[in-house]
């Protein structure tokens, strides 16, 4: 599992408000997006999101991980000199 891609997928899902909306935003199949989030949760050993009929909600661990991921993403983008470098790579790899 590419943790950078999984992190970018999770951020897109959280920003979009649901797995389905995140998949549309990434132009990726819902099954792929759902699997990447589940694989990340398994890798970390914690539940990051609670899936509901109306979308999703972050767990306490999920809020902490998303906050840390946003800091990482901003720093990575600043250092790489390319805007949204992680997201660009994720979108290319999700389809």
C-alpha cells in the first residue's frame, strides 16, 4: 500500500464529505476509494471514519490523522515546489 496515496484519498473523502463524493472528486471507482481507506485503517490499526448512510464522520483518531496529514501535505507541497503534489500523484494512481 502506498501510504501517500491512501492519505491523499482519505483527505479527498473527508473534504468531499462521503466516500462516493470523494470517489467522484478523484475520478476513481468507489470500490477503489473505499478499499484504500479500509487498507489505511488496517495499516494504522485504528478506525479513522465511521461510515453512515449520509456520509461519514471522523473518529477521534481520524481527526488527529487528518490534521497531521494536512500539515504533512502543506509541508510537502511547499518543499516540492509543486502545488498539490501528493493529490496529483494520487489521482493518477487511483484510476
